[in-house]
C-alpha cells in the first residue's frame, strides 16, 4: 500500500535522507529501459494537491507492477514543493500544477520535464448552490464568502488571469495554500464560491457543483512531471514517469477528468 507522507519541512529533510534505497535488477540498469526489469525499494513522489487522487492511484498501480517497490507520496502547493526540491529535499519525482513552477526547479537543477496532463479552472459552489452564484461576477459580491488560491501558487495565478480576462475584481475572504484547501472550504460549506480545477469538482463526487467559465478555456494548465536531477533512485523514478505517460497513465488521467498533454 502506498504511504502518504507530509510535505517535507526543513526539519524533516534530514530524516527523509534516511529513506531506504531503490534498486533495480535485470534490464533496468543505467542506460537501459527504466521500465524493464525489477524495481525495488522506496520511491518519493511529490505532487501538486490537484493531482492527489490520480497520483495516488498510479502509485498503487506501480506497486502492483513492482512488488518490491514502495511509493511514498506527498501533496501540497506546487510552489512549496518546488522550493523544497531546490533546497535539497530527497525527492525522486516532482509533479507540479504549472510549467512556470517547474521552471524554477529546472533553472536551478536542470532536468527534462514532460507534460502528463492538462486542466482548467471552474467556478465551484457547495452542493445546492446556497449562495445563488451564477457567474464569475458574483465573486465581486461582498455579501458572499469567496475562497481563492493564494496568488503565489499555480491555481491562484491562473485564477487571477481568468478574472482579468473576465473583467472581474474578486473580493476573496480567504486565500488558500493550494486548490484542495479551497475545495475543502466549499465541501464544508464555509464558502459560497471559489475557483478550483475541473478535476477537483469531479473528485468531490457531488459535494460541490461546477460552473464552466468561458475565459478558463483560454488559460489551460499543464501538469509536468520531472525525474529530479540527482534523485536518490533515478531508475525507479524513470519507471514511474513512464507509467504516468504510458497508456495506463493516460487512462487514469482521463478518468479523473484531466485533458491530454
């Protein structure tokens, strides 16, 4: 069973270094097909909060394909995860919710990320729409409780772009650390409206309702994956990215509502 670990903090970096090594046997050696042979040990995957469900499912699939492999996942703000990787967190694979965030890692460390899926924002409201929200313009209503992502994280940056295109000056009551935090506010009926990814609305399984926003189609989000340069377990990391980009990964992303790369 995959193990979800907390987002790494500076105090945890030293502990994380002690994770057991991943090894490969058979054909999966340096210079060979990383998806071949046997992949074993622990693999640390850091991913944007919006990818929680699909990455968890694919991590379980990876473990099923490689009985000796244990995948440990952590989810959070792309900006936070990227900063941790640049600071030396011993991650093997990083998935972010924007190309711009990934560039902060590749500029510092190098590497060749690959886009595994795309996404776009939706206006979301609690089930039943108690606030009577109809469009983006309602996000400017001071009588409504509005939740948005903080501007420094990808969902916040995309939301800001969408709002500018729509000519709306939103009046958020809370700025959250990642998109799943916004979704939680809506699920708990602590906000009347928010902007989350389409896939988050689907993941809520009826607890929230989504409203398509025309401007959001003009601001798609790419989700790149990177085998972190200097990763403790590069062959296993490459095998996992191969799973993400292969037929099973494509089917999993599509089932979760993501668009193709």
